[in-house]
C-alpha cells in the first residue's frame, strides 16, 4: 500500500489545473483579450425542438461508490480495524493462512492485519501466509484487499523481518545513531531499503519510522530506537525516510 501524492499536493495540483482551464476558456494566459471579428460564427441554438427530448447522457459509475453501496454497515465498520491474525482467528499463534483465516475474513473483513516475530517461521512460510491472506480478503467478505503490515523500524531493536534470520536483507544500526549524523540521505536509504524488501515479501504497510522524541535521556523504553531528541531533529530524519518508502514497489509508511 505506490508513488502517492499527499492530500495537500493533490489539492494543489487540482487547483492549478482548474485555474489554467478557466484562464484558457477566458482567452487570458497569453496576455490577450479575445475580441469579436468579422469571421465570428453566429450563435446556434442547440435546444431541442418542441416535443423532442434531450439526448440522454451516461456517466460511468464510480467503482468506489459502487463498492461502498454493496457493503453492509458491519463490513464498513470492520474496514476501520487493523488487528493481529490471532485477534482475527482466535488462534493462540498464527503462522499460516488457511480455511480459518478465510472464514474469519468472510465474517469480519478487517481493513488490515499486522504481523510480529511470532508469525515468522521461514521465508517461504511468510510469503505464502501473506499471499493467502491477501487473496482471501479479495474473495470473501467486503472484497477489499487487506493492508498487510509489520513493525519494521530498523536497527537491532525493532526489525521483525531483518532479525528473523530468514531473509538476506541489509541491516542497520540504531536509528538514534543514524539520526545523530544529521544526514538526510542516510535516512532516505533506510526507508528505500526497508520499503523495498517488505514489498517484495508481501507487506504493504510499515509502521515506521518512529517519530517519538527522546526528551528524557534516562528513558530506557525509547532509548536508541528513536531518531532524535528534538521535534525538528525527528522531523528532518523521518520525512526523507517516509518519502523513500512510498514510491512504486515499496510500502506505505
């Protein structure tokens, strides 16, 4: 879940396009004002004659609106939830997606699932579990592909995939160490690398980077997993990482 525009960028692009069209329609833009000439064609009345009906216009149905109209209220509510596979199926530990996962998604078509270390027992196992889950979410319930997420911040502390030992992927030092360099290109490299290997495995969402600010140096819960000690520092580190995680072939962050 990709080269996506942000909402602000999309609105700005649409607004600029609309303004350009409006100016073109008014004959402005080139610094000239359109004036009548001898070659101006007379106005033609295109209104239908008395008793004649106007031609019907057809508009293509919006596929999103069509899908929403087909969903029950319960299915729409279920789409708001991101849960673990254990919460979805009721099993203690989930390492495969079979009939139990299919039935669970048919009954409660959640918007996404998040996986942790206990769900990873091998490279082929993880790929197959994610592929099956995605396929079931498309086939049953609301018919909406589920987001498949993982908490892969990077570094030796929070890297479910890189630390599993089943994948030959690049690893990174603590995020605090990378953030301390102040080098945005290093943050971007982390985002591009992690986003690429997660997408290749089958994930579509990475719950990273972590923008927590370390305001208390004695806080061992945050510690070296976080990128900086001030909001500007964290912002400067998280922005390039997130942007490099987003392009096509990588993950949503």
